[in-house]
C-alpha cells in the first residue's frame, strides 16, 4: 500500500505542475520483466521523482494516468537507490493524449554475462512501450490479451491452445502481439519453438475468473538458468489491467480417448481406474469418451474392472503407461477376458483382453470437407479383411488382421456403399452404408466390432461397423447385407437418379418377382410400390418418399444387387 501511495503521490506532483498549462494525459501500465538477478528489484524515477520504490521482478502497476504531450524522463535504478543519480538506464518517452500503453522492462544489464539470443537480438535492458492497449475485453464473457516474448535466450515462439487455436505465431524476443480473445474458461497453453514446432513448456491457464478482463501474457525468465547467472526459469505469466499478476502452473498433459470394443458379454460395462481413482464409470460396449486430459511424463497404472466395481482392487487387467506431453492417444479396449470360451482368431492372433494404444491421434480433419480416420480391425473371430468401396471402388483398408489399425486415411465426406471382403477382395462378407457427410471436418476411428459367428462366442454381439468421433459420439454404419451371406453381388443401374416420382432399376436377374428392400441413411426399411420384372428392370414409385439418400437391394435367387438412390 505504501508503494502505491508513493506512486500516486509522485505522479500527482508531476501532473500538478503540468496541469498549469495543459490537461493532457495518457494511461500506462508498467511491468517488470527483466530477469537479471541484479535487477530483481528496481526503483523507477519520472522526471527526477521516485514513483515506484522496490518495484519487484514480475510485478505490475495498474493503468495509471501520466502526463501526455511532452517528454518524460523515465529512469530505472537499483532497488537500493537513494536518488535519481543512481539510475542504470534512462528512457525519454512522450505519451499521446488519450492513448493507453504498457511499458515492459526486459533484458539484462550486461548481456556479456548471459546467454545470447538465438536470433541475435539485443538482450540489453530496455523498456518496450506498446500503445493501443485495452482496459476491458472487446468480447463479452471473454478475456482479451496480448502476448509478449520476454525470454532472452529463447527462439521464436508460438503460443497455442492445445489442439485448438494458434494465439501467437513466430514471435521474436521482446515483440508484443495484437489482441486475442478467449472465453473465460480453463485451457492448456503450449509454448512452442516456432522453428521446429516442438513444445518447450505447457501451462494450465484458468481464465474462468477473468471474463471481460484484459491482460498482458508474457514469458518470463530463462530457458537455461545455468547459462544465465542462475536466474529464474522460464514460466508464463499474465499481468491484468488492475495490476494483479498471475503465474500459470507448468504441467505435462496428454489427451486420451477411450473406445470400448470388447465384445465379450461379460465385459459389456467396464470401470476404468487411473492413479488409484475411478476415471470412467460404467463404460459401455461400443461407446467412447471424448478426449480427456491425462497426466504425462509419469508412470500411470490404468486398471480395468467390470462395471459397478467398488474399488481399484476389483480390476481384472492393469496396464502401465507413460504418456508424452503434447501427444493425443486412443486406447481401444478389445479382446475377451477368458479366451477358452471363444472361437480362436483364424490367423492365430492373440484375442485376450487388451488396450490397443494409438499414439498419433488428431482431433480434427486436415480440411473442413474431409473426414480423417483410423481403421481398426476389432473382430476376434474374423480373418484378415479388406474394406473397399463396392464393386470397382478403391480399397479403403487393406489386409487388416485382428488387432491392427491403419495410419490416418483422408476421406471425402460423402456417402459410400462399402464391402467387407476377404484379403483378396473376392468374397464379400457384408455391405454397409457409410454416410460420412455429417462428419465433415472431423477425425474419427472406424472400427469393426462384435463376432462373425456369435453362436461360437457366448452369443455375443454380431459383426458391425462403427465410427467414433473425437467428441465421443459413436454411430453405426447401416448393414445392408448379412455377415454370413457369402454371395455374388452386382451393381444396379438406376435411372433417373436423383429420382422424381418414379425411377427404374436395371439389373441382370431372371426372376419375375424379386425381393426389393429400400433402406434410408438411418437404417429404416421402406416398402415401395413396384411393377414386376420387365426386361430385367423394375419400376419404383418414389413419390411418397422423403428427400434423402437410400440404398436399394434386390435379391433374385442366390444373387443380390445393391445401389444408391437419391430422392429429391
């Protein structure tokens, strides 16, 4: 309180003498961010008057009115100074009437005693004065802030919200960015080496109490204290407009999505423990979590128990893991608890309950028109499989054996009719409607699930194809055939397509009364009026169908034919 009164009194004396001729003022906030241990505390003089005594490193003033329109001599002296004659550095500043500034003290008194800046920038003690500062956020409910690179021995820096927003890009030492605005909530910020895009440090940034506020975010200290007189280690701070300064805690964090794909009926519901506590309760088969923040850089014991467990002592499997800071992971629960009760894998792969870990997950697609997905073979009693666009389309997943997963595949967000086939792409086990249109711009895991032969596997769930999105949503693809229907499949020719009131379906069948099935994108079946076979064609009345995408399957004896119909 004495320091603040001294500051206010001194400024009032300066202003009082100036107000005799003018009433021009500016607002300025001063931040002490010079990490030189010999400048740990400083005294600040303005026009010869002491305005801030024992001003400490990483301390800030509130925004204070100062005279504008004429030169001010700002002197910085050691904290033990007795007069303006002790100043180490002096800066002549003329503030503009009505303008709002920050003045940040950076650098070291004798650069020869400290590590050089990697970009050959001067690290000599200086005052960075920045105009056009904001006193309140321009976005309601948000925190508005600029970022200053204040670490003398650090390279160009990026400031990034983990898995989300680039806040500051290739910022050089001492530079100050424009304003960013974030909703007043909690985040993880990564400070990155901009040249190689690697994380230097990560911080838990809780802005929930700072809605409508503004701040200066700044890195402070040295990357390598041992080369810099044992000075303070780099950290991330925020100086708010009221003068309060917050240090954000450094953390090591990874993000993890869990997907339950163990088709063992006994494992229909699971409890997941981490660090001795229940992390996910009653985790059901064919569901997924969103990406959850988990500790990184330390050994974790992930325990899996059956649903409704009472404590970590109930775990049936335990998996030691160490997550890496900055990475995104997918943990896929797969396999069966007692392998003797289930059909073996045809390729001899181990089907015991396990967590399949993927360490290269991404949280969104590279473009807004695509779906980037990993393909996973999760069916214990299935042989090596291919997944391909029906008939002559490309192979999407090639030679996948149980437990395997692909790299990310970039797919256009469209609707596909896909076949699950043997490894040679000759025998079609099943066909599916995979409508990716609603998932444009998202990342996903497409996984096969269940059993090819439930009767030999404790009557577990039947084979299915599912898509799990990064937000934890899981959707089934629509089965338009039976898994055990090793069959000859042909493609229909449909005209007109898109259809109006009627369309005609052409195929190579011989029956005079084929079985016709029509399925919409949600798996609902419809009966439509149709004429009998005439010259290997069937006329369909679509006048009463809602607009959308449908799949038609015509079964003619042992052969079946499928095609996509669009109704406008």
